[in-house]
C-alpha cells in the first residue's frame, strides 16, 4: 500500500486538519496535499488548514464551525457568538449577520475559514456558553456594530434586564462587561464598584 493510501485511511469525514497534523502521517506532505486536494479528498479552508468533506444527499457539507475554529486557534477554549443571537432576547433586535464573533485568548482579527467570516476578539474572560445575561451585556458592548436603532435597543435591553435576577445580572456585568455595559446596567444592579469604572 502506498504512503498516500495510508494517509487517506487516517482522514475522517467532517474533520479539520492542520498541515502539521497531516505531516505526522506523510513522508511527502506537500505532494500528498496537492494530490488529496485534486481528488477532492481535502478542501483548503484557510492557509495551512484543511477539511475532509462530509458527503450528504445534498452534496458536501461545510466543515463544522467549532472544529474549524478549534483547529485554527489550536485551542478549545473559545466562545462563538453571532450578533444574530441577540434576536432571541426579545429586545427588538431582528437583523441577521453573516459573521461570527469568536472570543478567545489567542488571536485577534477577521479571518475567512471555509467560506465563512469570523471576527476573533481577545477577551480575558468569557463564559463557556452564551447565557441570556451574557448576551444582554455583549449586545450593549457591541451596539456600534449593530444595524438597529441604538437608543430604542438600549431602552428595551434595560426593560428586559430589569426583570432578571439582579445578582445574576451584576455577575455578568462585572465579569464580562465593558465600560458601556457597566454604565448602562449600573442603575439596575446598584453596584458602586461598577459606577466607579463606568
């Protein structure tokens, strides 16, 4: 069996690989990469990043965004949030966005991975999952990036936040909020420390 066939046996549909991953299994990685790309066994999703297509009855499925980001960062500690997620908060946000924000501790910048745009932002603290309090805080901190009327949106966010447990909201603002979120939510949580940094 040839070295290329041995490499093919290692590839799993729907997985994402770095060039370095493939080099462990190949004695001529650049030549093998060229051949696998020509055969359609691999798809280049970014510089040095490749995915193996997963066949469906509708054609090749795109690579899973979580796998793409994890291999790109070489880290599984990140949080992906689409500004479209704000639409489910019941605060009047309705726009759809085709870019995903990735909070992480390693990379900053906009990158296209597998035909999708990701905005990587360095953030020292972020939750494992995007909860409602986190999304409210995140929405306020990202108002200038949204297409909605900012004033009306803030009013509805404050009304929504007023119905939440103040301790839960305070924790989210303290741990994840920037200056704008601290200024907007401080009257609701009555935290003098938040007032000091707002």
